[in-house]
């Protein structure tokens, strides 16, 4: 029986679990509830013996994910659930993607920005539609990911490019992402899910034990980053309560230029 999620769609067919962030009205930005449901979905797919590969995508044709929901943060001051007060568990979601013994393919259908960009980076493989746009946004809105979102990104695209992406917060096209090895392939939007499923089907045909050990072996190169990531998320929790971080969030929601000048030392 399919799980009863509000923000996430979950489907299993032909050995492939498809997890879809289902908030197209906000470009699939994720709130605390979304993150919790994604964690549950990845853990469910990982424990299901019918599943050999996982696809992560976003609903609609405009966005994979625009990252954390800044309006939720505006109401709480942090990435915290408005009703329950529960803090976001982004670190646990990252661990669920990397820790799953089954490869995760990101099918990037539009914007992959901020925390949404980090999610696709952490997936084993990324296939992008031609309309996909990539980029980080944290320093613009009073946030950051100083764990796997920086360390693993640098492994993928190199130190200079990773610093450029975080420091300048520019946007990159699907072709530019392909050129810097940020994605594995670019296809027309209408072909994206067929292509992702074709790649997943090839994986499903392979030895699951061999694939699981290969994934863990690849992950071991950046396993030490998990400690740094824990420290970074603890720091982020404190940082988001400062006036500096609040200014970034307010400027974004008020659609005005941000003023960080008072916070330079």
C-alpha cells in the first residue's frame, strides 16, 4: 500500500521507486513536513526488496526544487514547522539519500536551486531537462550548507567552480552543468522521465549486492564530511536567529535588495 504523504508522491514499478516532491505551486520548495516525508520515502525505498533503484524528481515542468521554503522560515525565524515547531532535518535527508544502498537518480526538471541543488548533487546520478537551471542561493538569503553541500560539490565540479557557485550565487544552464560534470546527461523535458527510468532499469538488472558495495565505496571518499556537516547544521541553526540571516530572508520575501553592509567586519 502506498504511504499517505501530503507533500510527496511515492510509486514503485518495475523495480524502480519514484519519489516526487509535490509542491509545484511553490516550485517544489520544501518545508519541514516535506523533508520528513522525503526521509520516510527514501527509507521505505531502501528497505523494499522490490526496489533496485530510486528516482527523485519534482512535480510539474518548472522545478526540481527551489530549496527551503523561505516563507516558512519567515514565520518562524528558522527552518522550523509553523504548527509543531519542529526543526528541519535536512542533514537526515542527506544521510537517507547517501545511505540508501540503492543508487538515486535525480531527474532535474527545471530549477534546482539552493537546497534543491544540494539534493541533486548528493544523488548518485543526475539527468537534466534542457530547461533545467542550477545554482546556490544561501549567501543571498541568509543561509548556507557548509557540509556535504560544499565538500561533495567540490569533489564533483572542482574547488574553483564550487567556490564560484557558492560565493557568487549565479545560475547555470543545463548545458553549462553538463560541461562542468554536474549532470550526467541533458535531454528534452518531454523525454526526462523516460530517460531516468531507462537508466534506473539498467541498474536494476545488475547485482544488487555489487551495486550496494560500490555505492558505499564511492561514499567513503567523503564520509568524513558527515561530521563537518553535523557541525555546519548546528551552526546554521544558530546563524538563522541572527539579524544578519533575518535580513537575507526578509529581503527575499519582500522582493527588495538585501543590505548586508552593517554585518561586515
